[in-house]
């Protein structure tokens, strides 16, 4: 396959414990086991380039929101052998605090963002505290500065970062949320980001409780699975199970190889 890439999930933070009602709009009333929520950025590597998907958050944001930061995502990349200054393309799936921090740490990158996400994050919805809460005004303001510095490529629906790496707006969790489809040796893999925080959100069809548009969220699961062609090739944004079922990639970073088959299937 000419445009096959490798994909690595780099875990940089964890939040625990989280009870089912924190993770599912319709939690199973019989389920009482707490589940951690992991934070990742994703590195797409191949065809002579490294593409970063999302940029995580830093220590200041972790302290402000009571999150446990293991290490800054930029340092996680460095441990994995990737210099942030060498990254030329960064996909920002959406502008929530845990996906769009550290925007000042990639001096040579072009940022790929949906039109609707910038409109949402700077428009009238941000007058509502519940919708505004997952955003950081500092992150959004810095992205605006990148726009004025001509460092942002906007996409309207479907777009392409490189041959074999495409973007697809699904909305739902945030109005301009986009998923990333990557060609790999095992077939197309879709980085769902917060289209589905956990495998259970999409497989049980029970959304994560932070929602902008419920209809778009349901449709987004179908779009992601259609783009991947198989449920096992849709990767949720925060599920610790990813670290259990995918092979570890190296000893220096908390990294996992998503271009390799998982140790278990979700197809019954």
C-alpha cells in the first residue's frame, strides 16, 4: 500500500476515578465500577512525514482543572524521538482544552481545523457557561493568533492533510469536531477523538455527557465506522482499554501502535 502510515497513541495524562454516570449519558444502572479516563495525542508517521493529531494540555491547565498530568505531550513526543519543532502539520480535532493546548510549542507547524469549530469557539455559544467550560480562552485566542499569522488551514467538512490522511467533520461533542482517517497496513484506521470517548459510548450507543448536538453525535459514530470499514479500526479518544489491547511501542514513552491489530475484537 503506497500511502500506508504508522499510528502511535501517546498517553500523557489520566483522570480517576470516574463513575459510569460521568462517562455515559445513559449509564447502566447495574454498573458501579469506576473507570479511568486517559488523555492521548496521536502521531501519524509515514511517507517521509510526521503528522500530529491534537496537542494536549500543559501543567497549568492540569492544575486549574485538577487533572493528573504525567508529562507534557511535547515531552512525550521528545521521548518518542520526535522534536516538536520538526512537526509541519498538526490536526486539531476540536478546540477543547485537552486537545488544543501547547499551541505555542510547535513553531513550524500548520494547524488543520474545521471552519465550524472556530466559529463555535468564538461565537455566541461561548456566552453559555456549560458549553464554554471545556474550552480555554487562552487556547482559543492563540489559535486566532495563528489564523492572523496565516498558519491555519481551514476545512469545511471533508479535507486532506496528505495522501492517505483525511479529515471528516462529525460534530456532536463540539460543533466542529473532526475525525481523522489514516491508511495503514491493516486497513483504514479512524482516530475518533471525542466522537467517542470510550469504546462503550459508540458500541452501547450511549453518549459521553458533554454534548453540543446529540443527533450529530449519533450520526458521527456511523460516519466513523463507515470510514474505517470495521469497528475494530475506530479508536476512541480517552479509553484506557486502548493501552491494554494495542502493542506497546518502545520503552521511553507511554506509546501504543494502532496500526497493528488489537489483541481483542469488538465484533461478536
